[in-house]
C-alpha cells in the first residue's frame, strides 16, 4: 500500500461520513458455517454503508464528544506502518463512537429509525443492511477483546455447530468490556438473527485441537458451549411464556 493510499484510508477511518465505507471494505460479505447450515454475514451491500453513516451522524448529533480529538488522531496517523496496524489503531481511537453507534442499533427498530430519520428515511427493506451494520460494529468492538467475534464457529454440547452472528452488550457497557452473550445461528426453531448463548458458557478450543472428529471439508469450531440446542430453545420458550 502506497503512502498516499494509506493516508486516504486513514482519512476515511476517522471521518464519520466515510467510516462506514472503510469498515465495509474491511468486513466484506461472506458465508460461514457447515455445509447446508451456513449463515451470511456482513450483508446489505451499499445500504450497509448508508446505515453506518446515518447511525454515526445520529450519534454525533446527540453527543459530539464521542469523536476523538485531533491529537489522538495525529498520534495514530504517525504510528501507522501497515494496514493491519492501521485497522487496530483506528478502532481503538474510534471505539467511543463505534460503541455509541452499536447502542443505537440495539434499540427497538422504531426508536433507532426515529433517531436516524433526519439522516436516513425509515425503510423496512434496509433490515438486512442494519443486521450487517450491527455485525460490522460487533466485529470491530470484539476484535480488541479476548473472546469470540462475529464469524467464529461454536460447537454446542449436543454436537450442533452454529456461527456467532452478533454480540449482546449491556446497555451501560464500558469500552473494552466483553459482551454478556452472543447470538449464534442458524438455529432451526430459533429467531432469524440467532439465539443467545451466555459468554460464560463458551470455552475456546486450544490451538491445534478440535472439538471432535470432523471431515477435512468441514470448518473447525473455535469455541465449545456447555449448553445444548434443545436447552437453549426451551429457555427461550420459557422466557416468552413468562408473564
């Protein structure tokens, strides 16, 4: 990457109007999972860029202090020497704004649509792009934390394999704190976005190890979960039935 191109990428990374495109370039749409049970991640195409831009605009309209100061930006620009270092460095500096944007997209759809209305007209057709925007921000925020991230495979206790599709954050989560749970999917009988597995039920598979015998063609899980699919669905059913 040439010096001029790197400077242009950095400008995009720190510009709320262009950061969405920057992140979309980093996390491109892909399909993950076992054959026949795949899930599509980081979807939405150009609409995902628009949703991220509108969300950043809405967040800054509410609290402009979430933008990093000029000194912090200058320090990152000076320290960047490679594309990987660039992404990690910009994510750290932009974390307050990314957290703010992710909190907006955690709210009910009517709430975030109302807050984003001045920047993006409500449109049900944007739902896949909103899912992609949540996944993008989760990938950015969990990438700096030791734990699962979007796209990781999880093997449940009953040998079912699922994909981490989103993180579940506490409303008052502080920057650098881990999610309280993760949505995994696709799960037959579960909601389209996935079903929640608590973070404390997940265990990383040691490097070079596997969670069980697999064919060479099947992806290897990065985490195992001390829960079964039947148990997760039963818990979800009980929560919905509770008064």
